[in-house]
C-alpha cells in the first residue's frame, strides 16, 4: 500500500511538472541581428567614423610637423660636417642640430600621447553607444515578451564563453527578431535606411561582451 502511494505521488508530481513545462510559452530572438539592423547603430557608426576622421586630420598635423623637423635636423647635421667651417661655427651648428633633435623627441612623445588618447576616446564612445543600444533592444524584447505572454525569450545569436552556441536548436516558429526590428526602425530617417542598404553593419557583438 505504502509503495502504491509513493508511486501515485510521483506520478502526480511528474504530471504536474510536465503540465507546467507545456504551459510555458517560449520565444527566440537574435540580438546580434537586431543590433546590426537597428538604425541607431548605423548613426552611432557614422558618429564614430566622423570623430575618427577628425582625429586623423589632427594626427596628420603632428606627422607633418615631425617630418618637417626631421628634414631640418638632417640638413643641420649635413652643415655640421662641412669641412670648410671653423670650429666655433661647427659647435654652433651642432648645438642647433641638438636643439632640433630635442624638438623631434618632444613631438614623438606628443604623437604617442595623442594616438593613445584618440584610441581611448573612440573605444569609450563605441562602448557607450553599444551599451545604450543594447539596453534599448533588450527592454523592447522584454516588453514584447510580456505583451505576448512569453515566459522566456532565448537569444539564438548568443555564444558561450568558449564560442559555442548556447541555443543549439530551435524550429524558429516563435522568433520575434523581424517583428522587433520593424518596431526599432519604425521612425528611422530615410537617409539612414538608405545607408544601411548600401553599407550594412556587420558587428562582432557577443552577449558575453555586454
């Protein structure tokens, strides 16, 4: 009798769990595709490229100055080796060459510092844009899941730490990617949409980087 009761309880528990699992409504979404296809990602990419161009223009000024100083230094060295000049003139020209060499070292340090600062600024701008965009996307996915009565939404584009797929298989029946992408781009500027068609964004976004 006791064994029968245990079997009955186990059967009821199993049936309850099976029913609970069946009642769950699951969906999928591809965050990477949403990120790449969102018009704000293209806008952010344009901003970053524009700022990078500004840095390139400023960096060219440093490089031009460095080239000019190098040419000046080489010319000064050539004058130092002139056998027709006096020792006094040679010492004077050598001092001028050393002064120019010091300027070269200063400009080299300035270039290194500028490149480091520019790189840091661009990476920070990229990180900030990505964080904000991912936040918008995930919030919209959550709202769509709630309104649709979904218990969970899985990201089919996500990879694990060792770069293997987290979600191995889905039949794609309840994938929300395209519906959400339409919502994201509902008020997208026409010129940005055209840019996206001509030059699509292809990111290396991974959910583990968020």
